């Protein structure tokens, strides 16, 4: 199963992840894709997803978090300042024309 959400729809992904990690029955593999252009929301989603997934390291879940700036130079500067530390922890800059992004993969 694949769940995709952006921005404030993160709450639905949180609900889904909580159901998967609390399930006593084996679940099908789950892929979660999340994107937003707000550094604070990205940081919240990253922290929340990691904490939920740590509850069950055998939950067969792959999460992809994407922080984009949509070409806005002010947003790009803010995001780069706030997430400089992510370059050292499983974050990959995505070289795409007209789209700057940071991506973090979480696998359990």
C-alpha cells in the first residue's frame, strides 16, 4: 500500500503509521510519501514518524519525507538554514532544475 500526502495532511499519515505499528497481525508493506515546503512542519513530521516507527522496528514501513521550496528564494534560505544538519543524517539533496529539495528516507 502507498499513502501520499502533503502539508497539513500529515495527520492522516500519522494515524496510518500508528495503526500499522500497533497492529498485532502482520500488515502488508507500507510506503508513505510526504512532502511540504515548510521547514518546521518537515521537522515535526520527521520527528513524529521516527518516534512512531521506533515502537515497532519490524513493521515493514518505508517513509520518504521531502522538503521543497518551490523556487521561493526566501523559503529556500530558511529551509537550508534550519536543515543544514540533515546533510549529515541520511538526507539527500535532489538535483532537479527549478526545484530544490531535501529528502529523508526512514525504513523499518
